[in-house]
C-alpha cells in the first residue's frame, strides 16, 4: 500500500519497531511507521514518459510517496 510521508503517523508498523504507540479504543495496537528511517522502506518509482510517443523511458524515486518493503506495495 502506497503511503505519503504525511500519513506515516497513522500507519501501524508490521514489524513493531516503529515510532510512537498507536491506540484504538484505549488499547495499544502497535507502533507508528517511521518510513524512510526504516531499512524496509522503499520509495515509489515515478515513471517518466516521452511526451510525443507516450512511451515509458525512465523512472525516478518519489520525494514523498513510498511503501513498506516488508509487506509489499
């Protein structure tokens, strides 16, 4: 699942090694995702298309969109 950096504090880390505690109905359900500070974090590769042919020519890492490499895209 792709996540914007601004949303990380709401995401629960599947490894349980994240930041602050996240609770639901007064029960702690896990730790918050720490995103790029985690070794499992992967940046989304934004495609670059040729404007004339609309053919994929390259890609580059996003500045603010990524996902947990432990659980996948």
